[in-house]
C-alpha cells in the first residue's frame, strides 16, 4: 500500500455513493484514475447500472490513463454482460496499477478480474478501505450471497416509542431536518417499502422530494388482499415513480386487474398462516434485481421483518415528545417469551438532527455467521 492509496480510494468511494439507489441490480462503483499524483479521470456507475465506473473514468482520462493507477471500489468485472469487461478496458487503456478494496463475490467475477489484470502485467493491490467499501456494497453482496436485498428499517418515534396518538395523529413527531434526511435515505435505496395499513392511513407518495435524483426509487406496498385506495396518491403518481404491490393468492382478481391496468407491477407472495411470508417476499424482491430496500413501516410489517431476521440496519429517529401508553407502538407483536430470542442490534452511529436524535443500528451477526 502506498501513502496516497487511502486518499484516492476515499474519493472513489465518494463517487460511487452518487450511484446508490439507481444502479441496481449492479453495484454502485466509483473509480479514480491518477497519474503522477494528479487525478486525470473520475467516474461512477451510471443510472441503470451502465456505463460502468471504470469506463467513465477512462473516457475522461483519455491518453493520460497510460501508465496511471486506477482506484476502483470493487474488483473490475471480467465477464461479458450488457457491456464488455472493465478489465479489458483497463488493460487496453494502458493502466499500470489497479487498487481495489477486495474481490467481487459475484461468481461471474470472484477474483477472475484480478487474475486477468495480473496476467496482462497490471499490478493489483487490494485491502484499501475495505471496511468502508463493504458497507457501501452491502446490499449488492447481500443479494448475491443470500438472494435478497439488504433492508433498512426506519422507525420515527416519540421518546417513549410511540408512532402516533391513540387517534392516529402522527404529524409531526420528528422535525423538518429529520424528515429531509429521510428523503436522502430514500434516494440512496433502490426501493421504499410500507405495509398496507400505512398506505391506507397516510396515503403517502413515498417519493424523494426536496432535491433532484436521477430516478425515483421503486415504491413497494405489502398488501395481502390489495385493499388499498385505488384513487390515492400512489395510484395517481405512477407516471412519476414505479409501484410494486406484493400480494397473496387471495387478492381479488378484479382488484389485481385494476391495479395492473393503472400500471402497477404485481408480485405474488405465498402466505405463512394469515400473513405474507417475509422471507419469500424478500427473495422475490431480490429476484427482481433490488439490492437495497428502505422500509418505513408500519408497525405490523416492521415486526414481521424483525421476526424473520431480515433487518440489516435499524434507523431510529426520535422526536422530543412523549405520547403515553395509549399511543400507538412503533412495533407490532413479536411473540417473544425469552429475551434471548429478541433481535439484537449494535449501535453504529448517533447524532443530533435539529431537536431530534437519529440513531443507526446494525444487525448483530450470529456467532455461526461470523
């Protein structure tokens, strides 16, 4: 590792994050081309997953790429997909050295990109900023390794863990700064998901507002029988953002046809008892190509996701208000008898947001997974 490797890789990671939420099913990769300690090219994966970061950076570098170092936030691809291999582009451009955090776990790559580069005489260095890159690519790796996207669950609560008064009044528990932050979180995810109860009660848009995005995230509603307002905001904004409805077999045929006619995508998911089977739901979303899903409730769906152990990150946004025991709890029943069976999370970060507190928690891995 050279003295400036971390600095240039940090820049590549910053660039890669610009693609979060709009490159799926591809990873959001960043690339910086450096020659004689001067940045001559930068790029990141473009919306829809192509062009790739490496080809964008090489195009900007032009002839200056010959003899340069390319900093890439993931092993360059070595297979022919909808674009030629990035390894071939790096070799053809005359890149002398490639720095990356680690190998791609996609079996189509999985070290073969590094092997091809080394065979062509390109020096390869790994291990630079690996922890940061692992966080950025967690959703892509999760889908490759488990078949499902990574999932962030957001809970906006009072200090005593309530999400609304007994009458359902919930606007606003958190302040404007925190609500703006939620829109930024939506923008970095491929999809925003809610349960049918939230869709009925709040009539939400679930779009990113307040700043420009290359494309809106997919909006997902989990509704066993599709008992949703067909003239609500979600239906009226299908020209702005896609809408996927996850339902069970007992959803009425006429309702299915009505939503399909409007332009919604319907995804059938099997039942587990009286509820949609959560693991099957997440696998279905992975099969559609999603890598990062942001769930905003409600309480029953949140509890089901936690019980199924598919919540990878828990974002807790607490407003400085107390509602009381008669208020609506943030979570539905988990059916726990023993504390040892409770889902556990490790604190990742905490910060003040206006008058609110925003905490980010990461799922604690079981010893057998470590």
